[in-house]
C-alpha cells in the first residue's frame, strides 16, 4: 500500500482502525476545527480564523468554469514578464525547470498586466514564492478580490472557512498540538500525499494562492513536483499508453473523514469524476501527468489489479524522483510568504516534519481558482477547433511601403461548416487586425474579434449567431496591417547591390508556421484550400506567384497583379515574390497542362540569369523523370525557380514557385567551386520532388515531416544519379547524409523520425538531420530491400490514392505493402517511432556465426532501459559463402547461424544500405574484411571506416581507438588499399579531423604526434595529385584533389603549403585561381603560422565584396582556420557585424572556428560576452539561431566545457533551440569521455610507431 493520505483515508474502511480514529477524536487527540475558535485571542490574525458554523451550503453550487481555458490570463501575459518584474528584485530558481523564489516585488501593487504576466510566469515555472508581502495585512476581502482576477474562486466542499468569505480555505494547528502528528503516523511511515487541489471536481483548480499568517521557522513546508517533467521522463510508448487512459477521481475518503470529525459538509454526497490521466495545458500546450493518489479511485475500464499496478508505478515514479521535486519553505511568520502555483502542472504535498510540540501556531489560508475541465489535446493543434474548415482564400496585399516596412491587406475566407458554432479561430502573428465582416449565403451577420491569444498565435472571431452545417458556407472578411520582415520569415525583403546601388526584392517563406505572419489564416497543413492572390505593387516590379498571372490592372504608377486559382493546398506552400527580375526559360520534353510542354523559368535579379543555365538544363528533365516514376504528371501550368538573396535554408518547395538561396540555384562554371555544381543539382531535384511528395500529398501534421523531407532527400539523390551516373552520388550519400544521421541518432538526446510536436518552436527544430537524413536513409534501406522498381510502384500508388489530400506514414506503408506483398508497416515501425538504431555485433564462435543487435550510443554506456527496441534489420550480406546464411534480415536480439563457413570474404551491409553500425570481431575484421578492402565499392569503404571509427568512440574496450589507427595504417600507410575514392577519403578526413580536434589539447607532445601521423596519411597522395592535371569535367577527381590538398596543407605538408602561397599571390594580383582550389588556397594561408593581417583582409574582402556566387561562403569557411589568436579575435568580432557577415551565413565561420583548437576558446568567450547581441540578431528567425548553436558548440571536448555551457544557458531563454543545446552537450561529453578513455593508449601507439 502506498504511503500518504491514501493510507489515512483507506484506513477508514478498516473497522479496527476506524474505531481507533473515532476514539482519538472523541478524546480530543484530533482537534475539531470548531474548537479552534477558543484560540482566537492568541492569534496574530484572528480575522482569518474559521467560523464555528460553516458558510451556507448553497455557496458550493455551480462550481464550474466552462470558458476557463479560453479566458486564462496567461494568454495575455508577456513572455518576458516585464510588468511583473518592473522594479529591482532578487530572484532565485529552486530548480532549472520548477519553482522560483522572489523578493522585492509586491503582489498587491501589480496592475492588470502584471497579474497577466504572473499567470504566465506560474504556467511556465509552475511555482513562485514571494517573500515580504503585505498580502495578509490587507484583509480577507483583498485576498478574495486578488484571486478572482484569475478566475472564479473555488469553495471547498468540507473545509471550514471564515464567516464572511467561503472562498478562503483556512488551515490551522494550535501551538503544542502534536495529536495530529501521532494519529497520522499510527499506521504508516510517511504522510507524503501528492495531489492537485480538489481534482475530484468536474472543474478542478487552476491557480492556488497560499498565504502564511503564522508559521514556525522550519518544518511543515510544502513539497511540489513537476507533472510535466514526470510525463517527459517516461518513454514514448509509455506516454502514448497513458494518454489513452482516463482515471476516476472521488471525494469519498475526504467526505468520510469529515463526517468522522463531525464537520458539516457543504455537499455530503460521494461523487465520482472522470479526467484524463495526461492533460494538456491550455496556454503552454504542455502535457503533464494528472493524478491525485488520495483522490483517484482507479483507472477507468481496467480491472482493479491492473489499475493498481499502473497507479502504484506512477506513484513510485514521482515519489522516487527528487530531480523533479522542490521544497517550498514557509520560513516562519516574519517571512510574510505568499506561495502561488499552477495545479494543472504541479502536484504537491504537505510535509509532516514539524516538531510535535511546536510553540508557534500554524495558521495559513488558501485561495483557489476554478480551472477548465481537464482535457488531452492529441491533435497537436489546440487553436483551430474543427467546427469550420477553409475552402477558399482571396488574399489581397497592397500599400507596400519599403520605407516603413509595412503593408495593408484583406483576406476573404470561404469556410465549410462542419459543426454548429458561433466562433472562428484564425492564426496570426505580427499583424494588426482591422475590420471584420461575415455572411452566410446572401445574409450578413455581425462578427467581432472576441479574444486574442498572441502567445498561441490565434484570435477568435465571434459570430452574432450560430451557424449550422445546413447553412452552406460562411464567408469572413478580415482587414489587417502587416510588417515586411527582414528575418527571412513570412513576407520579407532582401537587399542586394545593382551597379553599386542598394535595391530590394520581396519574397515569402511560410514553412512551417509563418503564413500567419503575413495574413490571417488557418495555418495548419491539413487545412487545405484554394487561393487567389492579388498583389498591388510598383509598375517596375515583376510579380510572381504559385500560378500564372490571371490579369494585371494598371493604377497610375501601381498595378494589381492577380493570379489564377491554385489547386487545393496547404497555407505553408503559398508564395509570391516581387522585384526587378529577369528570367531564362526552358521546356519539358513531355506534355503537361493543356497537352503542351511545361514552361520552366528561372528568375533572378538583374544580371544573374546567366548563372542559371546549369539549373535550367536540369529542371525540365527532372520534372519529366519524376512524372514518370510517380506515374502522375506535374499538375500545375508552370514551374518557376527563383534565386533569393537572403535565405535561411537552402530552398523552399512552394508549389509552382520554388525559392532558393542563390548558391543552391546559381552556378558559374568559370568561377564557382565544383562542389556547388553537385549542390545545385541535388537541391533543384530535392525541391522539385516536393511538388509531388509534400505538395500533391501533404503530411497530416508536422510530426510526419519526415514523409516530406526524408523522401524528397532520397529521391533527390535518385534524380541526380539518373542525370549524372558518373558522379556516383549515392556513395556521397553514404559518406555525408547517412553518417551525419547516424552521428546525431547515436545521442541519447536524439529523437524518433516521427515525434510529437505542438508549437512552432518545436516544429522548426524538426528540420534536422533526423527528419531529412535518417528519414532518407530508412527509405534507401527499404527501397533496396523491396527493390527500387517495386518500391516506386508503391510510392506511385500512395501519391495517386492520396493526391490533393493529407496522409500519414501508415498510408505509405499500406501502399508499399500492397505492391510488395511484404508487411512493411511491421518492418518499419521501430525505425520511425523509436529513437536510435542498432549496432550488429558479428562473431564466429565454435563454428557458428552469431549476430547480436543492441542500440548504438556514440558514447557507449548503453543501459537496459536504452536497449528495449528490437529492429527489423536487412542484412545485405556479401561474401564467398553468403548463401549459407539462410536469411536476408533479422528481427531478434540474437541470431545464430549454425555451422557457418567463414572462409574467404564476408561482409554485412553491402553498399551501406542499412541504417546500422557493424561491429566485427577482430578476427573477422583482420582476416575477412581488410584483405579484400581494395576491391570494395566506395560505399563499402566508407562503411568500414565509419563503423570502426564510431565504435572506437563508443567506449567499447574491445574496439578502441587503436583499432581505428591500425585500420588507417593498413589501408593507407602499409598498402594503398583506399585508392582514389573521393568519398572514402572524405570519410577518412572527417574521422581524422575529429581525432585531431579531440586529442589536441594541453598535452603538446600528443598533439604533435597526432599531427605527424595525420600528415603522413595525406602526404603521399597530396604530392601525387600536385603533379596531375585533372579534367575539369571529372567532378570526383577535381573534388578529391581539392580536399586532399587542403587537408595536407592543414597539417603543414611543405610542398602543398608552398603551392597554396603561390596561388594566393596570384589571387592578390588578379583574383584568378582555379575555383576548385580557392578554399584550399585561402585556408592554407590562414592556417599558416606566418599568416598576416593583410592576408586576412584579402579573404575578408571576398566576404564583403564577393567576386563569385559562392565566394562569401567559401571565404567564411576558410577564415575559420585562422592560426593566429590575435587575428582570430578580429575575425570572430565580425560574427555580430551584419555589414560583414550576414546572419544567414554566420554558421560557416563559427562552425570551422569551433573545430580550430588554436582559437576555439576565444570563440566561446566571445559568444558568452556578446550573447545578448547574438541572440537579438539571430532569434528573430530561430532556424538561424538553432543552426548557429549546433554548428558552434558541438566540437568541444572537455567536461569543464560541458559544465560551462550548461551553466551559461541555465538562466537563458532556450526556447527554439533547447533540443540542439541538449545534443551539443551530449557531443561535448562524448568527446571528453573519448579523450579520457583513449588518451594514454593513443599516445602509446603513436610512440611505438614512431610518429
């Protein structure tokens, strides 16, 4: 039996204990509340003592608050709490997530906005303790009125109250009264009783305000625990299971105890109320556990034993988890404390640790607000109830003013009536809402804005009458004023130079939730509609939209451009742009709209269209390719691609008007690095793929983002492979995309491919390597297993069945199952819904081949609770005797193949198509892998290098860093087994760079030995490539040469350094250099010990005045390799100078600086010293700030650094990058553990091998 009041109440059903308790009350050992009246003359605040007669029971009636969620004052709070903390004060957080103690703020002086801020503060921190308050001196009337501001006040059904104020719940224990203490410990060892106030009510409490009138200096405090954290710490399957449960709360025990004490109850009946076990907060959207063990009877629908098992588990979970608990100390009468908390996210318990014969009375009162009826919102969309659904939007934008960055607009929305309602919820952000009009058919009805919820980014339009489904449609017109943004979100402007003159273009970026920043709408992917867009602009501007222009109306020096109606689509895919554009045009070979070839145009600002020729040579072919393999023709009348000067991502797939960062669309063969040729080809293909996968069929909600991005990533590579088979692009996928995904997914703080999301900041954080690259890797794995032809047949079926609608992963699995005959849903369930991936341990024991799968963690230390998932794993085996395996996949923790002949070559995961690491025993690696390494495909070479290197880091003592060093020695130094495979060298360079970054520190001897070792790895091939002329059309050989030369220069290979300085001299004179060697040249000079300030100025000039399309990105990346600490300080300072480094490009510089062991400590100090400026610059677009944090902090390698980062951000607002911050802390600690584990062994190995 669990401890606490649950025991105390349950004892009432035990005849013997009931008799004992009754006798104690009769003997006066437990004081009846009415008897405390005699204490009045002894009290400091007698006006707060309970009345001898309880207030009228009628006061208890109608304790409801049906509009509580909507009217919660937290909706009106300022997230920065400026009106709450508007004067000097002291503030101390009791824990990182829960509870704050405050002194210097007087609650009685708060104005309404201050109270709104207080509500939001409680909803964010859960608990606030205010010291030195005058609350109690202002009398009961003030306390009641203060509480009523936050909602109607609760009147307790059995507790005594003051004579005139039934809302005041009074607790009193006279001095020297130890009887209650003795009785409560008669049958239990603990009286801790976690609960939320009056959870048995249909409308339980929201806020509680607890005021200390008299209290001893210590003891009898209140304990609190965070229901949000209690929920978060459960595994996703347990969370999902609990979310489906309803629990039954009752006042039964409380009533029986009251009756035993002869208390007159306001309501005597026992009643039972059902609430969800997991509830959603109406303001923050956070989920929390909601169970009061003293009031909860059982889980609805379960047998009692089943219910007890679950509830006892949860009680143990919260009882035994002090990390989610805090203690609110009352600190005596003189502290004048007021404690406030939010019952919807916290549970609390009294603490029975005071002295039995305490000489000070304990006298408190509580005011409790009635909250909303608890609910669980699993739709992930709490702001747009399904009463009305949009059918069509007419969006008009006019009065564009680039001086004030403002515009006006009107949106007219036709809505279908799904359920009877008189409310319409529309999303908005950064908009001023103007006139509202509404009509049903031909009949006008009054409509007004009734509520605004800026924190949740929506407002409510109240209709004068209810509309019903039979009413046809509702039409609503909303006028608004908006902001032309400059943060690459919503409708925003980009600046650029045209013959020395600053000009602007305007474009839109609405994904994920920024359509609402531009016009009021129902901004969710499943709420599809058609759109007509009308833009009023200067005559000089070209105006682009998703569809062709319908008409243009001249109005003096202005024009109104109206576009044709779009197909049914999601708001985030709507787009328009205007500026001084030029274009080049091409056509598909196949026929599309109106049985004609599709026109494909690439738009740029004036002077750049010549650089679009490469992209234009690809785009029409890609449209034809996708139309064929998807068995559905591109559905729009045109396709435009637009280069945008300021862009936070690489591109955006707006239907019919795809927007790109310039370096992801434009390529000049004379001046661009060939690296960008592949980038342009891939990004163009990726975004065109979205025209089907994402636009034609859209994910139901953002938790299925991977359906859009993972598939577009895979099929984007497939299109490039179709156009350029000589590029061997899927080998690059294995080396970059797959390995990047595995690195992130090997963290404890990774996330599943499909992950629940609620708010915009969570959505933005999902645009990461898991959604894109792990998603794509699982698609590659599945397509390889099913066969590409079969897989694409299933994809085509999925697209055609769900076209113009929304779908989930299950719909894709269903289509693939139908075409393949395989149980695809079962096979893929763990890959999509579980965090992580497996490592397959391969051993040969007593003639048997043994395959064991466990979860792989980068830092090792896998615990049983980490390793509960069993994955379906395609083996993709290759070897001389592979047919004797007798299986093509495994789905068990351990699989044994009896009497397996291991003679000759043997390898799992051929071509690295499965999302696993493979950990071979030393015997298999030495005798059955490495002797055949030279003949491996590039993909297999990458796989072996990556697996051995990753397992070395993971903490496995059998496969430490020495195994990796031996591998490198074997395949490069002893014998050239790696060859000239670009991607294999790319992978090896990446792993050696990580080795250098991690092991180069205070031990200078070790650092020099590592440098010597790595230099020897690069020297031979670098010197060979120096003398070779490489055909410019041989992209892979060109990239290999550039990469090896740059790596060799970094490690001071003399011949290479000499060449780089020669090239740099030519660059300073004429700015002529092979563009493939520009980064190598800049980086080599900057990393030299003799680098000068003039050298830095030359490279910085390429940042400020780029001579080529990609110069800024190349130059910033090179500057990160600076060797001089003094010059580094000047370079690092440019991170916050937007005239030098645009915020969208800061990560290019910061990322390489953080890998640079010579200067990265200076970088971190700069970030700390200038964080407020960095945050202000980047937080207007959280994608930019999140990326900056990820690129900058994850390369450090000491526990001290991890603690410093953790402490620095402890009191910072990390909303929008909290997941990335957790991940970089993982990376730092993994690097630190790797260094600690292998430092001595690495040094010994290097010494023994004369490095």
